[in-house]
């Protein structure tokens, strides 16, 4: 799965300049870690609601850097966002502004945050980008999260992989399973990784293995499925681009039977003990979606979902 910054545009009264920024390791790891804990309220991509600007001095950072608000000098708030979701690509554009005036300040770096975590940063030290007197400055950012996998869902209401977008999806919950202790609910759903499987075409998973701590490892930017299929169960699987062959595993005649690997996500809504409460329980909607990719692999192997930047330069 690819994470790409399409552009960052810095707009002032008299000009507009376009850049691309560095996606930090924190972004890639978030996509893995958010699925590791079932108790998270939602399982979404980062929602970059704030950006912070550094003035005059250079900010040293790298892909693996952990940056915080104190590394910057000024706060810009998101005033709007536009999200376009499709079966294999989710796009989001953010617009940031500030009410403060920063005259004759040179912008040297911009960090993009969800809560207190910086997920992307732009180095502008080598550009002569100075805020002039009475400049009304805005920052526009567009990101794309994409997958090569084929999307299929249990309902026509579900048209895109929810876990690859920053916000849970609006969903009309019919007959919510509220209780006396948890009488409130909300009409949104989020998606959690549930199983992997095999099939003979991209839409039909015929062999399914539920995931647990014994067969799934969350490691850095990857979710690795280990020993999912023994010789009895057939194979080991996952989502594009990362395999870990094991010389000790012996072949099984899988390619004569199965042609696609599947990853399945279940949809959940939350019930609450009171309105606005932080106490919730996840309730399975019964709906789901799968991501599938073709494979031509004979024998047993480990396979992994890997979150990657859009190119080798971290851009």
C-alpha cells in the first residue's frame, strides 16, 4: 500500500508555490499500529488537522525523526478538507490558515500533525520564502493512499477501503445492539483487520483463516502473517509486495487450486454508556470488505501488508 504526498501549495496574496514533502516513518507505522489494538476507538489513517511552521532557523529532520510542536514556531489550523474515496485510492486535501500575522519571517519548515504526532514534514530552508507585511497566507496539502488490490464488499453501501481514509464512514445502523449499560450509538463505522484467505478469483474467498496473536506480527511498517497455512491448511498469505520465504518449508500444490490472496476487514460501530463518553464497545455490523491480489506461488511462505512511500526518496 502506497502513501503519497501529491502536493503542498503555499499561497500568499501575490504568489503560489508548490512543493512535495517527506512522509515520516511515524505515518507508515501508524497505519500498522492502529490495526494492532482492537480497543482503539477507530482504525483510521492520520487526520492531519494542524500544521506547524518554523521560522528563520533550519530544522534538521530525517524520515525516522520524531518531531513535536515545540520544534516549530507558529500553528496553522485546518479550516476545510475534501475527501475523495474510490475502490483502490483515497485522496484527501487539507486547507490550513492562521489569524495571526508574521511579518518578515522566513518559512524554513512545515510539519503536519494529527493530535501531538508529526506525520510529515517539508524542508523549506533553501527557499527564500518570506512572509511580507499583510500577507494572507494559506497552506494546501493533498495526500493519496492507494493499493493495487481489488476491492469487494458485502454491501453496495460500502465502496472503498475505510481503513485507508482518515475518517470513519457514515453508515445507517439498523437495529443497533444497544444495552441498558450502553444505550447510545453513532451511525459511523470503522474497519478492523479480521482474516486472510485464498480464492480462485478476485471476488470469492474460499479459504479463510482468522487472525490472532499467534499468526500475525505487527512489525514496523508491515503486518506479517506467519504460518497461516500449514500443509494441511494449504498456504501462507497477505497483501502486496512483501514475502518472507523460508527454506525449511516444503511445497504444497496451491497454484493448481487458488489464484488470489485475500485480506478481510470487518465493519464495527460503537455503543456508549452516555453521549459524548469515552467509554465504548465495538459492535460487529456483519458487513465486511476484502482486498485481493493475484498470486502464482507454489509452496508455503509468509506474506505481509507493507505500507510504503510512493518512491524511494520518501516523497
